[in-house]
């Protein structure tokens, strides 16, 4: 009885051992390759429990996440002006074709990163060599990253990986270059400011000239309108005076004399030396006198 129980236990242990050798799990963050006698038998991309033949098959796991290639130190690159700049960059990449990745890079992430790093440096060297220091520091950084990302992405397909992003973290100037570059940038900014001020002054003068011209035109048109209205008023007044004179000459003469008296004796200290018998005082001497 004991021998039979021991045999059953041995068989159960053997089955469990073979089962442990025949099963494996793939994490969500991983993919796996099943090898059979050293050759790729199957590429597994789905997470979960999987089976393999024990002893003749083995499994190797690979990271399925986005990986980062980050340079430890800044790299010097030469611009079109033959001046060095120090560049710090990083690359985000991911294994896309696991079978090709294993064949091209032996499944070694370090080997893949070395090749990616060489391609990035080559692309950066070419792009920085086309541009001035001022351009790579301020103006063309986004364009450089886009060009480098596209070029490295094409090269990375041969490794079975995809390039998610290429970024330039910072661009620094060596001490011997920094001062001269800053002086030139300052001169360029001053030149641009002077040009802007000159254009502003020119525009201001043009606006003032147009305003003065419009002012003169408005004044001239207003004066012309005023003279026309005044002339029309004088003509109408003359017509009224003529009509009044023609209807009653004596009253018209009397009214004009009163108006002359009012204007002549307006001030209390006015002195007038004139003959009392002159025609000017005829209505003082005889208000009822006719015009004869």
C-alpha cells in the first residue's frame, strides 16, 4: 500500500514538474519569443498564460513599453560658422517588429540603443552643420527635431523598432563662443529695433501730414461754406432793405438814423464834434420832419 501511494506521489510530482515546464505567463508590459532548439518558433504579443514544449522549447521576454535613450553628457556639434555648440537630447523608441528586432539586434536593447544613438548623432551633425548658432539656439530647434525624427525613424525600421519622439533638451554654448554670440545677437536686436523705430517715425510723419492736409481741406471747405452763407445772408438783407426803402423811404431813413445814433453814442464817454445844424441831427431837431 505504501509503495503504491509513493508511486502515485512520484507520478503527481512528475506531472506537476512537466506542467511547470510547459506553461509560462506573459505580462502586459512584455512580449515574448518561443524558441525551439535555438530557432524562433513563435512570437507572442498577447498577455496571459501560454504553453510550450518542455525541454525542447524556451522563452525569452522583451519589453513592450516605450523606452528612452538619454545621453548622459552633452555632445558637441559644429555649426555652419565652425563654432561648437553642446547639445543634450533624448529619443523615445519602442520595439515594433519583435522578430526583426531579434534578428537585427540579437534581441539586445543595449545594442539597439547604440545604433540608434549613432543615427541620431549623424542626423544632428548634418542639421547643425547647415545652420548658424543663432538659428539652432532660437529659431530652428523644432524643425531640426522633426527632420532628425523622420530620418532616424526610417533607419530604425531596419531594427524593427519605431521612433516615438526625438527631443533636444538644451543647446548650450562653450564659454569661448557664448560672449561673441551674445554680442552679435544684441547687435541684431538693436538693428531690428532701430529699423522698427524708423518705420514708426516715418508712419507717424505720414499720418501727421495726412491729418494736416485733411485739416486744411476741412477749414477751406468750411470757410467757403461760411462765405457762401454770409453772401446769401447779405444779399437777402440788401433785398429786405431795398424793399423797405421802396415802400417807405422816410421810415427807412428814420430807422437808419436811429441805428446810427445807437452806434455813435454807445459809450458814455464818447465825444462827437459836429455842427448841430448838420443833416445828422435832423431827427433830433424835428422828429416829424419829412425827408424834404
